[in-house]
C-alpha cells in the first residue's frame, strides 16, 4: 500500500469555486483578486476562472506583495489559444509568463530590467495540465503533472499582484485557471507528485465530519465566531474510511498564532470501515481574526488531499 505524504499547508489557496461574481477569494487568508468580468466555467474541480481579452476576464488584480524565495506555485490550467505573449502571474518587478514574449508560446520567467528566460515546455491547447513552479535562492524549477521538467538559473520573487495579465493592460491570457495554491517553501518531488494527482473519477473512501457536519468539498471554510480571551472552544473531528481497504493519511493543522491545537496529529492508518476521532481546540489569547488551515493527505486515489479553513475571532478578556 502506498503511504500518504504530508504536504505542508499552503499560504494561499484560490479554489475558484465561487461560480459567479467579481471576486476570487483565498480560502485561507481571505486575500482577493478583483476581476473585471464575471466569467466562470466548469473546471477540473467545480468552477474555474476563464481569462480572455475579448469575452472573458481581462484583468484580475490583488494587493498582495511579491513573495520572496523559497516558494512554490501550483495550479491547474487549460490554455485555449495561442497569443504573442501572455502572463500567468505578474507584478511591477517580475512575471511568470504563460507564453514568453518571443512568440514561441513557451512558459517563461521575467525579471524586468534583468532578463527573460523560457522553459523548454509549451502548455497544450484545450487540455488541462497541472503546473508547479518552485523558486529557490538560485533557480526556478518546473514540474508538469507531477513530473520534473527543467530548472532555470533565475531566482525571482513570486509575483502576486496581477493574475492572467501584466500590469493590468497587456499580456492577456486565454486560459482557464483552477485550484491555485501558493506555499512559502520549496516543495519536494514527492509533495508535488501527490499534489498533482487530484481527485480520481470515483467516490472517495475517506470522509470527514467537523462537529457532526459533513465536509465534502476541499477548500471550504468554517467560522467559529467570537471566543473571549482565556476561553477554549473545542470541536470534534471525525475521519471515516468507507472503502474496502486500509488507508494511510496525515493530518496537519497550521496557523501563525499557535492558538489552535489538533490531537492526535501526524500519520495514521485507518482500517476499512473504521473511524478515528480528533480533537480540535482554539485557545483565545489575542484580538482579531485567527485562521487555521487543516490539511488531510491520503493515499485514497479519489481524494488524495482535503483542505479546510477554520476562522475564529479572539476578543477581550473573559469576564
């Protein structure tokens, strides 16, 4: 039996499951891309955001700064047509080009005022592919559908201001974007291979319930409301294996404040037909909204990863 690999929690995750409207919201940090055209299409997982300068999204813009290396960018993309030059992500200083400007349609990197490089890879037209780029202190590496393709000797910060265009006025993409994740670390080959698997065609054997509520979609969120300082909110989490074979899985819970605790964490094996209970607690120690990213990685071929964001508001001292 294959074992599950615990993938680090993403820093940002845009699922593009909104399906309508002019905002694409990060389910982890609530960071937003504002979009100029309400154009959502069926994606690999639920809905996706469709870019096209004539009849799709032209400009998607956020207020996020560039992210210094190490970083990992992962997304599913379906390019619809060739352009002279098009952008996947851009900022004032850097760009990840879906099609580098030379007109050969190769995926590429740009550091404005420094140079332009391209990978020996062209994304196919009308076919979904999973792309993963890993930026380190001295290079940027490309993985396609979980397989390593090439490294370029150019280190850039990950640009996060513009999605599907450059500067809000040029390099418009003609493609669908789905399941965009950003990690503040360099994922290794095993992480990337598992991340690229995506859900299979069948029903997942692993099922999650949080406080007796079934969680059936990755990327959803739960709001716990306000918790006064010194109080503890506890919530039962139950994982069940409805399949006919044992499953290996890892559970990780990540938040920047250390106010959430999950027990027991780590890697476990769940027999067919069995369930395992976990305890998720929030100890309020500071004001403001605190977010937790819960990740469950499994060797279930139909649902190798589930992410769920949980928010709570710490406020005041207990009376």
